[in-house]
C-alpha cells in the first residue's frame, strides 16, 4: 500500500496598496533568514519567517543608505517587538510597523502578510 503525500504548497501572500499578491511558497523561507521578492510595481520587499513560523514583510530598501539590503539583515526581538537589523549601519526596523527603533523619524513600509 502506498500513501499519497499532499503536495499543496502553502503560499505567502502580502498586501501592497492594490490588493493581495502571492510572493512565494512558505517553504522558500528559511526560519531566521530573509529573502527579497519583487512586487508587481517593481519595488522590492524583504520577507522574513521567524522560528515560531510567523511571516513578516517590509520594504527591502534601507532608508539610511538607499541600498536594497534589508532582506540580508538579522532578525531579533526587542522585548516583544520583532525587528530586522540592517546589514549596513545596523539600524533596527520593527517588522510589524516598519518603525525604526533607533530613529523614530524614520520608517519603512510594512505589509500585512497571510499564509494560505
């Protein structure tokens, strides 16, 4: 007797201004690491999956340098706030709100994310 394995992949969807967009399969995200994805309008988004399987999405562009590098940053928490630290100048951005934890006048766009 053989068992059929379910092959339906869980999709990561995020909502830019114009509706839901499928970014990738959840399996493409390694917990603790980020990846960059291209939005339909040409902007880049940084996607992260933490070790508790929560998924976050913020703009990939570091507002301090202009470089598209946030997807290469390290994720962590400050209290209960998940953040990504830019790999260049190390500023931390809240993965839920996009707020810079080191300079309240700066933020990146944060996107609503769901998996289905």
